[in-house]
């Protein structure tokens, strides 16, 4: 019996309605910085766009972030008998993906939820989404930084190939504004909130997954130390290292080399070259970084193959590559190849080679 061909048959994305501009972020940041240090180095919209390519982003809550006394999203706890915030966010994109795939929730027999941070350790958010949808089968969470979405797709792909699933749903609900440090000049502008989802099925038209590559290399250059052990050290529980922080220049240097190396090796193994690929849907981390990766792969002037959504959405963590795919996949024609590539803390890299077939 031949292994089934597994395709992405539906994709959907959702962003919160609350948009925040660079100008608004800078006004809040600069006001708060002056309160604590009159000589503090200030931020500006021009600085933000120059280093990141971001002009605005969508946040779950804007009022708390722009409150100079708070500088933190306001996301109240919900009772245990109410749907959690992250599960609600996952459902918003999941329903869009299912509708496009022409599938009902009861068709789904596997849900993998991937995110750079999970609202709680247990019960798994994926199981909560499963119950809210009315899906069957089994569900679980996965978290490997900004590669979580592609790693989740790999798990769903493997389950379908092994005959454990007939219709898998991957959800990537990212609310990184909850762990962003809006008082840090070098990172207060980076992150935005978004949710993405894809449906995977065997032997149906869509974007067939031809190959996948997962790579991990340990690095401290992107880190977040928030976790269940923090309460055991109350003196350091609320330190800045419990939020997102990074060594930006080191990350740029490492990732700009590592990602092209991984993708080139993957394509070479399949007797393809980077120029054979019609579109690269990359993690939406930084415009300069994605341009550098594009130039290393296919040379200058090929930016059209590397669509970016971060100008108006920011870095949406593990959702970014799938948002770019959902919004820009129509640029491929029948038979064209595309690459969905995510990368992030770990370091982790996940690269999917897909081919459009109808």
C-alpha cells in the first residue's frame, strides 16, 4: 500500500482588531523612560522601521500597553469554566481554515497546537480547542519557539502518513505581547499578536508536502526564563529575564547563515536549487534579516519571492510564516514549489517544501 500524499487543504489567519502604530508605541515608551531616567535613550518611529521594517502591529490589548504606568497588556484571568484566551484565539483561525478546506469540525481527528508560549501547562490547550470545536480523536500542544507552527505541521504530517489521522488541524495562536518587554528600547516594538491555522489531509488537492526538515542548535541568544519554577525564587520572580530578550546582532548573524544552509541542503537532496522555488514564506522576524536570507538563497532583486507581512503585523512569533503563507500562496501556479520556513529561539528551524496541485 502506497503512503498517502499529504496536503495543506485549508489555511486561515486572524489578528486582533486593536492596531498600534510605531508613533503610539514610541510616545508610551519615551514617556515612561523619561519618568525613570531623564537622560534615557529614546525611541522613534524612524529607528523602529530602519531596524525592523515594522510600521504597526495588532495587539490583544492596546490600552494596557500604551499606559505609561503599566506598559503591559491587560488580559484578565478567566474562570476555569470559560474558554481560555489562547484557545479562543486558536478557534478564530481554525474555523477559517476548516471552511476553506470544506471540512466540518467533526471531520477533524487530530489537533496539534503550536506556540512559542502556552497559557498553561495543562490541560493542553489543543484539547480545549478540540472540545470547543466538537472534534474527535486526540490533541496535544507543542512549543519550540518561533518554529512551533512548522514543527506542529510535521507531527500532523507524520500522523497522517502513519494512518493515525484522516484530517488534522494545526493551530498556532500567538499572543507574544503578553511576554514582550515594552520598557526595553531594543525590543519594545518587535512583537505582534496573530493566530494561524492549517488543515492537513491525505490525497486531496492543495499544497502537497513534498519534504520536511527540522533542525535544532542550542543557543542562549533568544531567551525567556518564565516558568513554573519562578515562584520558588520570589526575589527574582519578576525580573526582566522572565520576558522576551535577545542578543539581536548575534541572532541576525547566526540565522542569516544557518537558514540558507539548511534550506539549500534540503533542496539539494531533492535535486532542486533555490531558484526553482516560486515563493518562500519565511518567519516574519525582521525585514532586514529576511532580505539577507533571500539574497543568500537566490541573489539580489528576488524579494518578490519572499513576501512579508510584518510591516503591518510585526513579529507574530510562530504564526508569522503561516500568516505569510495564508495571505500570499495565490502567487503560485499549478505545479510550482514553495517553501514554508520558520526559525527562532533554540535555535530551531523547520522547513517544508510544498507543491501546489489542484
